C-alpha cells in the first residue's frame, strides 16, 4: 500500500492561538512605540516566519527597529508560556482527528512558521513527542509560501506529492501546497476567512473536524 502523508499547520489549524498571538503583537508594538495593531491586521500575517510577518505588520521600521520588534514579540510570547499551567488550547476535535489518522496508517508531519523552540514547546505542551513523523519550521529554511517545508517533509517520510495533503487555515499554507504540487486542504476555523483560504488555492475548505476527517478519508482512497 502506498504511503499517505498529512502535513499540518499549527496556529489556527490545530492550536487556537488567536488570543496569544494578538496579545504578543500588541505588547511588542507598545514596547517599540507603534500603534496597537488590530486583530484583523495581525491575523493576516500568521503563518509567515516571524520576521517576515512583523515586517509586513510594521513596514515603517528599519532593520534595527524590526530586530527590536521581533525580540519584544518573542519576549511577550515567552512570558505567557512561562506562567505555571499555561496551555494554548487545541481546537475541539483535533486530538480525535490526529489519533484517528495515526490508527489508519497515515504519516503525520508539521509545517509551521514557528521557530524550532516554539515547535519543541508545542510538542512538550500537548504530549506530541511521538505523534509527528517529522516537523518543519521557519528555522529550517525558507518559510511559507515557499515549498521547502513540504518538500523536506516528503523527503523525510518517503511520500510522493500525489499522496501528500497540506492542511492549513491560511492562504500562505495553500500557496505553499500549490507550489509543492500537493493537495491544498483548507480549514475555516482559523486566522483567514474561507474566501481568503480559497484565494490561496485551496482545493477544498472544510468547516468542522468531522468534515476534515471525511475529506482526508476520501483523499486516501486510491484513484
């Protein structure tokens, strides 16, 4: 039987990080003297590597100012995670879906704009150390929408592009999938709107985790 690979974005797809990312952006902006960014502005940049995302959020900053903005964002995020008992919640249905994919013989990968430190923190927080066959992040090379993370995930697992699906909540995820020639499968509950995800090239956008499970089951059936 041919391998099948499900590659997941994290923020807005598996983890509901809307509040923490917006808070970190607000606190970082205040620290460097920028106007408070709206949630709508912040949600547009989620999925990109952090430096690229914050450069888009504050294009008026020079290199040194952007360095400080990035550092303040990272500091805010770190302080939130250092609070005892802090958990970034998973979306309802995420655990059941991942467990079901593993039971059905799927390979599972992660492709995220997070840093490697952020990936390790998530793996520890949610007990995912043995769940993902491979993880790829902004520290590994070009970020979304460049296809590098997906290409490396396929290399690591030995899976072909026509048996690989990218699941994400942003247009950046979908463009990465299109660039890697894998199936772009969007979800409707994250940072980008359904229309934005479709504009990124999604072959399909699902609105619930049961719908996502059905879409993956259909994809897994050989043509």
